[in-house]
């Protein structure tokens, strides 16, 4: 176990290295941090930290830099996530509240996270398996064509035109709309197909052909949107200076949806901010990076995850605070939509 002073020295090395991207020496620690000890004492503490694998000397006669193990201890011993000011919170809320649909919410979230953290932002669309039908609307376009609008509790809005085999009356549209909402409201999208199979029995026999056309479009829209999606932004924030090697591998990994799904899936408990550092990431091309992620959603249920990815030389307190704050506001927006 490290005593409080050695932990303070490690904290100073991490903070200074993140700030300067230069190896940290004992004299600079004495100058920048009020530890009330001599440079010789700091050097002794640094020798212990190096022996235990928390820091390393990249070059002879150079200062020290944190290892993955050192960053992990630093994160685990953080007294708390860096809070955002009232002005910053208002700015986040205002920026996200201007979104007009789910796609806009996701794109604004990606841009906001990248700007707040200066890292790569990764946002997962709400999972289809966790989305439920909130409302279905049928709007007559002509007497043989309808506009089907399907709204989910996660903010998805699907609009499809439906060509009908025969003319349909206002009364028939009203009945079909009522049946759809009575049977599908609150249902998980993964349950819709089995429920729709039983709906023809609730429709007047003379209108079943038109109803079948509507049911078919509902099922087609769910099949087409079944894939999980992740949006990435801020790749320009990655610089070669943060990766002595492997930047190309990182950029390649960021282009693969399957890789990103796996990366977020490994981020642990959805309810709290999780941090995976360096080799803790199982994706080979991303072992020189750190990932800070958290679940977001409406109410107490996490519907998907969002986070940031960057070099292990990351401002962890700021990244963790930004990810947590943005996730909270995104969840509020989805709950109100």
C-alpha cells in the first residue's frame, strides 16, 4: 500500500503529465505542488512508485510518466468527479434541448462531448430491444394512401407511406388507429411482430386487406432499423503526439461499428461512469487508449451508452464529469419527448 504522500506524488505526476505532455521531474513537483517536502524526498517516493510499476522513466536523466497501472490508481482514488459550473450546465441543457428528433439528439451529443473533452465522442443509439411503442398515428394522404407515424419511448420517429389495396374511410382509419394503439402502446419493439399477427381478428372483415398493408409496413420498418448504430465524432482531436505508435490502428478501429459496440459493451455497469485504461480494453487496436463511458436513458433504465475515447494521457476528472452530465441531460430529453 502507498502512503498518502506517495499517492500525492503520483497524483502530481499524472496531473502535470496530462497538462504538459512532458516527463515530470522532482523539482517541478516541488515547484508546482505544495507537498512541503524536499526534492530528495520526492525522488525517493518516485523510486518507490517506479519500482511498483506506477510510473516509468522513458529516457535516461528524464522525468517520469504514468503507466496504465498509475492512471488506474489515480482514477480509483479520485475524491469525486469534476463538477460543472451552473453556466456550463445551462449551456449543455440549452444546446441539447434544441434537438428536434432522435437523430438530432445523437448528433448534438457527439459534437458536445467532443468539444467538452477534446477527445473522440462515441454515442450509441437507443437499443431496439429496449425501445417500446409510445404512439402510432395514421394520417390520410389520399383515399388509398396513408402516412404511418410510429413513435417510440426512446425518441425514434418512423414515417412510412402505406399504399392500400382499396379505398379507406375516415371511420375505418379511426378504428385501425385505435386498435393499433390499444394493442401496441407500451410494447417492446421486439414484441410487436407477435402482437401484430393477432390483430386482423380485431378488424372489421371488410377492412382487413387495408389493415394488412399497414401491418406489413410496421413490420418492415422494424426489420430495417433492427441494426444497432453508433455515431463517432471528434476524431481530429487525436494527435500523433499522443501515440508514439498505433494511431493508425486506433483510427481503423473507430471505423468499425462492431468494434465500437464491443468497446461500449465492455464498459461495465451502465448506471455509473466506468473507465477502461490502456490494456484493459480488449480490442487490440485500442490498447493505447482509454474509454470513459456511462449508460443513458429515460427514467431509471439505461437504453444505450455514450462516452469518450482518447489517449491514456487524458484529463480523467473532466472527461468523467462531462460524460456523466451529458448522459443525464440526454436522458431527460428522451423522457420528455
